[in-house]
């Protein structure tokens, strides 16, 4: 691979496959060229690549597969809990259209709400504990009755 340097800076740095070149450019003339056998392989499939020096993947398919593999939930357990939290948030949001609503626990349970999972709690000065699934929350107020609320400092 050859690295050609053009420019008007007095000192210019060029990276070529982990080799740092310092070249001096005077009067916009080519002043440096380095030959180095540097073959890069695709991070996903490992095939040799030709092209830009900073290229990481041989195709859009490999780039997409790498992104999906790196950003997928690492285990079934994490994926299951994330699905439960999203479902809980959706249920609270559907039932709480006005901002504050009283709902029975049976109504939450019949829609599939799971009280074991929440993303946070808030304790007031009086010791009352609100449970939140993201910005949607609930407060147990009676034996089988809950007050649904939306977190006040939430800004969409």
C-alpha cells in the first residue's frame, strides 16, 4: 500500500497501517511516499479487504451483522427481563392516560403486569415508596388498589 501526501501544512502526519509518517510539505509538492504490506481483514468474516485504510468491514452485510451481534442482549435472562419491563411500562402508560389514575391490582394482573420488576423507586419524606418502570410509576395505596403516576421531571 502506498500513502501519498499532498497539502499545504508545514508538518503533516499520516497513519498507514500502524506506521506514523512525519513528512514536510513545501510548496504543495509531494514529499513522502511509504510502501508497506498491510492487509486488513474484515472484523466480522475475516476476509482480506482492499480500500480505505480505516475500513473495518468488507460489506454492509458484515457491518450490519457485527452491529447486531454486539448490540443484542447477551443472554436469554436479560432479554426476558427487558421484555417484562417494557410490557410493564406499556401497561402503565395505557391505563394512565390522564397522569393520575386509581387502578385495581386485578386489572393490572389481567393485562400481564409483573410486580416483581421495576426500574426504580422513589421514597418521599413521609416514607411513601413509588415504584417506577422508566417514567411510568405506581403507588400501592390500599390492599389491592394502586395510584398510577408519571414521573414529574421526565422530559420527552
